[in-house]
């Protein structure tokens, strides 16, 4: 391989430090065959990265994880250029039908400069990834409206709780600090309604806190489970071989 594991790990650490929000990084070496196979299955891409994986199976990778459970994979390039491929990872806890009508946040190729790459990821891939995550979580968790980067949309649930899927981890940190509990698999946040007075107090208090961060808040009742966006229909994530075939067929 043209990049050593040490170089990949160092690059991933620096890339994580340059991204908005709080990210941690971990690396998988060639010995981690099961982990690499799982990563391959979760690559959320039908274009550049899928095509690369179809001919160059993963032999090492780094995973960046945001505090709201969003994840990115850093992979070697095999096109003769220096740098890496950055791909979004599909959440592991959502059913296949959650990805229907959601456009894949296809990955990007970046240079060997992690700080320049962080800017590119933040302005391009992360924007598309956060949008796709919100839509997939809406599809996968019944009745939870998708949020936007500048607005947290909360939905009343039949059991009296309030659920939301904020975009990014800034709003998520405020929610957790005020009693919301995050589902690590789906990425949604829930405030139970066992004590309605306490629930109402939390909802009143987090509004000003989010507003200080430039994030609005709205409460909605659950709607019918229809596609939340205008993206064209797409197949759910599937093994890299299938993804590569679909990519080449385009």
C-alpha cells in the first residue's frame, strides 16, 4: 500500500481535529478483517468510493465518529494520486427501508493535507451526509420529522415522549445536558413524558439555549410516514460488490 497504517492514523487524527463538532478517530489494520468487512457493508456511496472498493477491497481504514454517532471512513486511494477517500457510513441500527428515497451522500477524494481536507469535508460531504442522515432517521423511526442545520424539529410520540433527530452534535449536546437520551443505533434523541411538568420545563428551557447557538426549535405531531424530501429513489446500502456494480452501471 502506498500509505502506512501510521500515516493513516496520523492523518485521521488531524482530520478529526479540523472538522466542526467533536470527533474521535480509530484505525483498523489488515488483521481486523471482520471490522473491515462491516465497514465495507456500511459505506454509503454509489459512486467514487464504491467503484474503488469493487476493485480494491479494504485492507486498512480509519473511522471518525461524531458525538451524535455520525461516522466517516478514511480509505486509501488507488488512482495514483496522494491523499485519501472520505466516505460516509450508514447508521447500523436502521432498517433497510429507512434508506428508500434518500440520496446517497457519496464520498470524495481529498489531498494529503488534512486541514485542507477538513474544510472540503465540512463544506461538501458533511452537508450532504447530515441531510441524508436526517431523512433516513425520519424514515426509520416512525413519525420523527427530520431536522435542519438551523432548526431542531421535535415530534410528539404516542407514548407522550418527544423525539428528535438533530443535525450535527451541537444541538445534541444541549439536548443530552437537559435530559434527552440518545439512541446510539438510530441517532435519535428522546425525552420521556412520565413527568409532564418536568418535560414541559425542559422544553421551555432548551429553546433559549438553542437560540443562543443560532438554532431554532419547533414541536410537531407525527405525520404519515411518507418520503421527507425530493431526492430521487435509491437503493439502500448493500455490500461493496453490489455498490460497485451499481456505480459502474451509471
